[in-house]
């Protein structure tokens, strides 16, 4: 079975900045055809969950 990388929050993992998931029911269709490899770039980059929201302004990340 072919693997695809998918954001962990889309399957309900509580990894976004609020400590919540963003489950998307369309993911169930993907599970039928692919092996899903869950990944959260923010958590893998060392950010904590939950955390203060940030945004990019120019070339800087600000709170």
C-alpha cells in the first residue's frame, strides 16, 4: 500500500496551537487507499501544545 504524509491534526490528533485537532471526514476516504503517515511540523519543530498563537510578519514569527 502506498504511503502519504498527512497533517496529524486532520485525523483528530490534538496537536494544533490550541491543543485541538481539526478532524476532516474526507480523511476516511484516504485511509481506504493509502497508509497514512501522520506528521505535525510544529510539534516536530519543538513547539509545545497548546501554545500561544503566532503569525508571520515579513520574515519574522511574532506572538
